[in-house]
C-alpha cells in the first residue's frame, strides 16, 4: 500500500495518512464485532443454562419440604396385647398402629361418623405414620400407656394440595380431595396443627410406593457403593496402565495399537458397556443382579479409558529434566516413577479420576442393562445386596404415574447435580492446591 | 576466576621483585668493583647477570599464560602489562651493570685517576632512583613514582658534569685517556639506569592511575 | 593417539598441586575412553575418541555446536542409554573396569560418576530432600543423623550451606538460578562420586552466578575428577587444566590448557580459539 509521502522528511507520516486511518478503523470495527459475537454466544449459553436450572429448581424445591399434621397420640395399652413388664418385640411390632392413628384423628374431629367418612379422615395421614409410631415404640417401650404430641406425615395428596396454594390454586376437576377433606385440612391449619417442615424423609429413607414416604437415601447408598467399587478398580488399574504406557512400553506397532484402542474405547456409547456387563458379569460369572458389585465393574470398564488417557497426559507433562536428574543420580526407572513422576503427576491424575467418577455417577444406560432398575425399598448394606443408583432412581420416578413424584424427580435431580458440582469442585480445588507446590 | 588470577599475579610480582633485587645487587657490585678497583668482583657480575635473564624468560611465560588463560581487564590488565615492561627495563639495567663492570675491570688494570665528585653523586642518585622505583612498584605508590620522575633532571645534569670534567681531564692528561673514557662510559651507563628507573616509575603510575605519562613533555611540545 | 604429557613447573606460578596426583607425569586416571565411536541411528556422531579424565584435574571439552562433546560426556555415565537408536562402541573404563557390557550396575555407575546438567533441575522437594535423595536410594546413611551430616557436608562443599542452613525445608526451586545450580552440584556430590561430569553448567546463569560456580569448580577439582563441556572458551581457559577440542565428531587436539590457548598445534584449533572459525 504505497503512499505518496516524503518519507525522508517525516518517516512517521506514512502511518498518519487517511488510507491508513480507514484501515485502522475497519480493523477496530471487526474486532468489536467479534467480541460482541462472543459475548452474545456466552450470554445465550448462560441464559439456556439458567433456564434449565431454574425449571428444575422450581419443580424440585418443594421436594425438600413435607406437610406434617400434629396429633395427640395416646398409646393405649389395650392395643398392645400381652404388654407386661417385658413385652416381646413381636407383640410390639404386631400391634395395631393404624388404630392409634385413627384414634388420634378422631380425637381432633369427634363428629365424624360413618365408615366412608372415617376412611376419608384416615386418608389424611400417610400410611407411613404407622411405621414411625411402630419404630418409636420398639425403640422405647415405655411409651406404652403415655400420651404424646406427634408431628405425623400427611398424605401426598394433602401435601400437594398445600403446595399448590390450597383450593384457590386448583380447578375443581383436578382435585383428588373431597370437600370434606379440604374442610378438615383447613380446620387443622386454623388450629395450628399443620406445618410444612423440612422433609428429612426425602433424604433418609429408601424408595416407596407412597410418594410422601419415598426418599433417595437408598439410591445414594447404592450409588456410593457402586462408585467405591468403580474407584477401587479404576484408580490402580488406570494409573498402572498409564505409567506402563508412558514410561516403560517400547515404541512399536503393538503399543501404537493399544493406544489407538484405548482412545476409541473412551468414545464408545455407555450402553455398550452395559451389554458387556450383562453378558460377562451376569451371564458368564453369574454375579447377583442389580448389585453395586456388578454396577461398579461395568462402570469401571467404561471409565477406565478416560482415566488412562488423563493419567498419561499428566505423566507426560512432568518435565523430562526431572527424570534426567533422577536417572543421573543413579535412580532406577521404577524409582524415578515412584519418587518423582507420580507425585508430580498426581494432581492431574486425581483431577482426571474425579471427573471420570463424576461421569460414572451420572450414567444410567449401563446400569439399566444390568438390571439396577428394580424397585428396591431396603437400603443396601454390602456390594452384593440389590440396590439402585441415583440416575436410575430419577428415571424410575419420572416414569411413575403419581403426580407427587414429579417434584421428587426434580428434587433428586437437584441432589445429583449437587454431588456432581461438589465432585468437580473438589477436582478443581485439588488441582489448584497441588499446582501451587510446583 | 579471581583466585587463579591472583595466584598468577603473586608469582609474577614475586619474580619481578626478585629480578629487581638482583639488578640492584649487581649494579652495586659493579660500582664497588669500580670504586675498589676489584677485577675479581667485576668478573662475578657477568655470572650474576645470567640469573636476571632466566627470571625474564620466566616472567615472559607467566605473562603469556595470564593473558591467555585469564583474559584480565582493567587494573589487572595494566598490572600484567606493567610487569612485562618493567622486566624489560630491569634486564637492561642488568646489561648496563655488566658494562659498568667491564669498565671497572679495565680501570683496575690501569693506574688510578681521581673520581670526579659528580660521579659518586651520580652513582648514588642512580642507585637511589632504581631502588625507589622498585619500592613504588611494590607498594603501587604513585607519589613515590613521581618523586623518582622529579630526580631525572638532576641525574642528567650530574652526567653532563662528569662528561665535562672528563673532557677537560682528557686535555690535561692524555696519557690516562683509557681511564677517562671509561669513566665517561660509566657515567652514561648510570644515566641510562636512571632512565630505566624513570620508565619503571611511569609504569607504576599507569597501574595506579590509569594514565600514560610517557614522553608527556615531548608530546605536549609537538602537538 | 597418545598425547605427550609435558610436565611444566613454572617457578612460582604453578597452581596448588592437586591432591591425588601421583606425579605430574603419572596422575591418577579415573576414566578412560579408547577408540570410542557413537552412532545416533545412521549419524556417526563421534569418531574414534581417546581421552582420559584424571583425578585432581578439570578437563574441558570445547568445540562448536554439534561437535560431539556432550555426546562423549554422556557416554561416561551411560546417559546415552536412554536415547533410542544410540550405539556406542569402543572401550570406556572407570578405574580400568569397562562400564558397558554388563560388568557394572548402571545405577551404581551413576552414583560413582555424577552429572550436573545445563539447566538447573532441582527436584520440587525440600532442599534437604534434594541433597539427601542420592544417599537415600543408594543406602549410604543408616541413621537420620548420618544423613544430616552428609547433607551439611555436601552443601558446604558446594558453597551453599550458609545461605540455606536455616531453610532446609523450603522447596529447591524457590532458590535463584545460581543457587539452584549449586544445589544440583551439592546433590551430585552428596553420594561422594569419583567423577563429576558437567554439561555446560553455567550457560543458563548470569555472570555473577557463573563466576561463583567457576570458583566452586576450581575448589572441587582437588577432590574429584571433573570433566566439563562448555561452549565458552574463556571459561575453559579459566577453569581447566586439560582441554580437548572437538569438531564434527572428531577429537582434533587435546593437551594442557595453557598450551592449547597459547600455542595450539592444529590450525583448526587455532581458528576456533581465535574466533576465526565459521
């Protein structure tokens, strides 16, 4: 771009010419456009993310609260047949706790007559109330003969009714409660016997057909046991494989082949691993279905390639000068790896492992294939017990017809997201902490 | 690598001062041979001079080694160069002492003639400036060096006096011509010794003050 | 190619005689190379080299880039083993024992022949652990107190003790470049090697740090046989007693440093030293 300017007299004039100025302005405009496009893209992405999270949170927030009814429960000794100085546990367990609840309700509404009406009254309280009382008496038989005030869980329809804002929020055809029930609820509320409390049951109990009693604890324990199995397999195997491939394997066709295969395995759809698990672990080895052992093994197969790849990258990032220094002092190749390479690569390896675990935590398809989809009520105690996992639990609840499970599904998603954020946060914190050291 | 260089410098200075001591010694011996008409003493001087030559060769090698291996700069470089230049002057002083000894031997073989007073004072002055210039080097003392430079004119005058006196003596006593000529030559040699002492003093000032004042007067006049 | 050993005692100028030297003509030779060839694949990197590394002396290997001096250095402690496709033939001996060929354990060889690298590479551990690493893995100390002694001795010999004695727990790479290199030297001498190989130890350092390391090398030569590769000729002149000049894989000339730098016999050597090469 030649400019007719006397350069000898004023060497800087070339840059001040109008053509140059226009060029400069065009360049600045282009950069501003680019920056704006980037900001818009990020803004849209954040908007989408916020919408997604907001919709889940709005639906799931209410899962953490449950409606409870305060009743005066009279532990009538007459209901506990054979209760003496040391009643057998079976007598305590077999007592008619439903009657206890009914009596307490009737104490509130003594005017209710007729079987139909009484049934409607009884339906206000959850069936789980009986279990609570049973557990309380077994724990402390001295309760028999006393009278206590108890906050008992309300039925899921009552809970939903309350969460939707009462009669005003729901059309008449949509209501599953009769007018009489609604009247009783309002009266209980007026008497201060209705409250919305933190739903510890959601977090501490296992699955149930009754929505108000269903909790995610079983799924959490199941997921935890599964991940323990996965981690205890993936970490040693993955790190050892990465160390071998990076430090000791000769550079030949065979090693190249292994590397290509590992990279491919990392991209295989997870359901394929589920099929593999079904065929090998359940079919060939006959391990118990739906157990965290099998789920853990299957997820380990799935996560192993990722961990090997990230571990290799972390190991390769250790500067060769450190290895040279170690070898120069007379350390054997194994000593160099154990004393120098692994400690320096550990932050990267841990980060990769945690991210792999976070991914495994959220996988559903392979677990469905190996049968962790059954309806499991009991909390699993070992890796051979039948169990379910969090993502599977979400899937099951999403499938459920009862309306109350909608909020539970979203609540469970929030819990799962919370765990994922915590795990990824730990990965980032670990990486920062180790990076500071060197 | 100052330690290695310092070691080399120590060695060079040691050799140079040894050389200086030698030169002073044989100059003194040659003059005593002259005053005391001792031909045997005069003969020893020739042998003593060999040691000076040997030291000069050693200093040459040492200077070469220091320059090649240590590449000194600034004061270190000036010191190394000064050692080389002073060694040259001292070697010449040795030669001059030998020549004085030869004249002394010849004089001893002939009937004595009285020494002019200027000659004894010239001899003392030459020995004095030589000693002082070496002291100035040993202590890197620029002031002492300048004192040496100041004496140069007096030495020149003393030499002139001796020459004049001997020229007159040649007219009066032609039979003692050989002795008289010898004394003239001794005076010339002693004046040369003074010049070499001046050179040494100028080298000391170069080391101490990084100023080259050689031929200063002449250069000033011609510019 | 036997090089003439010329004993020169120059009155009053000879350096303090090196310990362990039996006589100027027959000093204790620690490592010998005879007829050494090195190939990297098809590249004949080093041809027919004969060289001695002697106790009490610093031997400098000089020459332009790619001339093979580092290659030869790395043969002495078999660091070339790690390079795929590298082939070494000829005789390399430590105390008359061949170092290739299975007679010597490679890891023990590297404890007896230590190395300091071009770029300081302390381990990202505490200063104490850096120096203690070698003695630990070779089992040179039975108790913690012995280890502490070794660490203090090594750091003192490397001229670093006073600067770090109050912060032995701090990481090695928190030190300055010159201090790091002295730490690497301390680390190398902690196992009490017989030979110390230095591959351009000062090229990554500033002039003051370089001067300190040169002083250190000057002091250490009494105790170890030192071989130093350097592309800085003045450094070779200052620091070494013997110099070997390499060019395109050939050992062109070797001899006492003073001779090489005042009167080299081969024209190529003279061209290189005076800077007329290239």
